[in-house]
């Protein structure tokens, strides 16, 4: 095997490793976005003020 073929093989291997790393990063970002969408749909976390009834969040009289 001549020197240029070996260099080409090494460069191809490096390119394959880089593609794998980029695809893993993109896949993780997509999974994080899907998780966020599911949590939003399920209403997890902080309750939204848009989902509470009328009068909730107004001043409370505690002098009784």
C-alpha cells in the first residue's frame, strides 16, 4: 500500500469519526427538544397563569 492510500484511509476514518460525533450531538439536541415539548404538553413544572381559574392570584385578605 503506497503512502497516499494510507493518508486517504486515515483522512476517511477521521471524517467518519467527525460525522458520528456531529450526528450524536444533533440527536441529543433533538431528544432534548422532544422532551421539552412533552413536558410542556403534560404541563409539568411551573403552572401557567393561563390555566388557572378567574380570581386566582388576586390579593388575599388574611386579617380574619
